[in-house]
């Protein structure tokens, strides 16, 4: 049960690193553009903050270009995973990179058939986008269940990385449905541990403590 952060914002990534629950990072061209920093600079910073897998996406549309980009990106760190689109060219590049021992994350997966082909191409991870499926009235979490059933029945090693997460419920439902990894935006990670009853309960505990006249265990040391 691994949690990745879906971000290229260094401040956010440092914050989740301190929290100690982040096993890796996924980026995409949109997130890199939002960071306002150069691609290589951002990635070089990220790999020094989080020791786990860091997905870096190619922007070429042909397999040759994707492979060339991948060969440059993996020079940045051993933890780099090459993110490839789930297209014919992306699958070709995936097969090639898998043969070279380079880890891949096949992204923009919206069907179980696509996930099947990603696995056949040797993808390390496949990324079903559950939020974007929900956006068009489909059931994103159900796709995770179907991919899990397919992979389990056929002893597939490709890991299911649930992406496009819109709510804390998406996170837990994805894990319950068999996702190996969930990558979530910073905002959703904060929502995962925030609960109004936790805040209310804590406030009450502190008030009761103060009113009782008790002293902190640390006060005795002074
Ligand atoms: C996954 O790797 C993608 O970067 C991401 O989850 C896309 O999410 P979005 O649909 O919120 O853009």
C-alpha cells in the first residue's frame, strides 16, 4: 500500500516528505509547467527529497523520441521511472525500455483493455485515471477492480497506480479495490488526515486538562 504525491511543487513535496507517508512522486507535463521551473531542475530537486520512484513523463509522440528522452531522464537518478502515454508508440517504447531494465509508468489508462496491453508491454506501473473517468460519468474505481481481477487471474507483475484522485474516498476505495499505489494531490493528502471531530476532540481535551489544574509532564523537568 504505497502513497505517491502527484506534484512538481517542491514546497509540497518537502512537506509530505516530513510527514513520512510518501513513498514516491508522479509528475506530468501539466504539473511541471505549473511549477514554473525547468524540467531537469525540478526533477533533480525531487530525487533528492524523496528516495522512492519518481515518474518523469516524456513529451515525444513517437517511440524513438520517447526512448531518447527516457535515456536522458534516467541519467538524473536511479529512482526515475519513465512515464509513457498509453498509445501504440508508448507501448512500443515501453517494450523497448523494459528490455533495457528501465522502469516505466504507462499513463492515461482508461480501460481494462489498455491495462492488459500495458502489462503485455512490460510496464512496471499502469496508471488508470479514475477522476477523469468519473468526470465523464463513468466509474473510475470500478476500473481499478477490473484491472486488479485481470492482473490477479493472470499473475501479472505490473503494479496498479491509481491516478487522477479527486477525494479521500477515491484513495481508500482504490486501495480496497486492489491498487498497489495511489498518487494523490497535496490537497487530498491534507484532507485524508483532517477531520472536524479530531479537531473538536483535541480542543476539548486541552481545555479539560487546563481546567483541572494538571501540569504537563515536561513541567516537572523545569
Ligand atoms: C498521474 O500520474 C497524473 O499526473 C494525475 O493523477 C492526473 O490527474 P488529474 O486528472 O487531476 O490531472
